[in-house]
C-alpha cells in the first residue's frame, strides 16, 4: 500500500488527545500536531532523535548481518545519548541472554551481553538512557511490574570499555502492572513515557495506551518505585481494518516533540505511522 494512500486516510488537522492526571488545571497535556510515515521494514521497530533533530529509525532490516548470524534476530526501540546509539537485541525463544549494542559517534560498535536472571524474560523491547547518561532502562514483554535498570554501557565507567558482560543494577518497581511495553523514553530525570501495545482494556481503560511513569527521584542504580498513569489511547487510524501494533517512542529534548509509532493492519502495515505531539498548558 502506498504511503500517499495511508496519508490521505489519516485524519487532518491537529487533534487534542486524551488526558489523565496530566489534564489537571494548569498542568501540561500532550496535543497531537501531525502524522508522518516511515517504511516498516526499515523503521517500524523504533526511533530516536539525534542532536540535530533528525531521526534514527530501526526495523527488521536494520539488524547487521554479523549480529543476525550470532542469533540476534530482533531489534527493539533505540535511544541516543551523548551521540552514542543504544540498540536492544534479543534472540530466539531458546535464548538465555539479551544484548545491547552501543555505537559510538565515531561509528565503532560494542556488544554488551546480559545473561538472563532467574525468572527474567528473554524479551528486549527497548533501550532508553537516563538524562545524566549513567543508566540504561529496558523492559520485557507480557504483564510486568518492573522496568530493568543497567549501568549504561560505555557512558557509565563501571562497564567494560570495549563490550562484554552487562549485569543488571536494580529495578524500577511499578505501582501497578503494565502489559506489552514496546518502548519508553525519559522526558525528565524523573519521568518516563512508555508506549504500550495492550489491547485488552483490563489494566487501563484505554486501548494501546500512552503510559506515564513518575519517579520520586532520578534513577541512580538503586531500587525505586514508579507511579504509573495512563494518559490516553494512542491513535489507530487506517483505511485497513484489523489489529494495530504499537511500536517505538521518542522524546526530542531539544524540540520537545514526542513521537509514537503505530503499525496499521493488513497490507497497510508496509508503512508505520509516526504520530507527533507537543505539550500544551490550558
């Protein structure tokens, strides 16, 4: 399906989306400002904003051949911190580890492998780095009561300088369960926004919600509890009917733009919708 057809099918204009605790009087809320499209094969798994405002996309076609040969057959939602690109990789259903690849501004890639802890799922849905550059947050699939925290490879001096084994530091315990988180990104030192593919409506009333996780202090490698709020249902608009899939999320700290990806159903899945938002105050 051509992108032009998908674009024509999108609703026109700026639509102000749902609320939550962020809609309290005088508090900022997120207003949708537009929709773009990207090739799903090359960019449907996630995105991250560079310092110059351009976007890095990740998709199935982004996996380098040498990593695919090693068994890393899935790439998640990436992040960029201090010019370093952080990619989240997972292997087959029999995998006993997950991997984070970090590419330096000079283009050198290092691999950090995390052996799975008892009870840890093999999924590696995303990577996001804390604003101070010291901690990497990731997450698993299914119903979870936590996000995982690792020292950020290369940027945290406790990690090996040329790749190696990466041990988990501590966790962000969530005050309520979440399901099928596809990506999270820091908005401030103490707030993350997360894109959920949960279509059940059992944990939150919204279908495929944008979730907000508020922390009492910035991530420091010690246990901390995050308060989860559902802000609104992410858009599901297409000329095709069927099942949508939420994918990556990115917050551009320079422009303030929030972007969330949604893959439409059927043949329309060839192009992924990228919905953009800005914070506004009533």
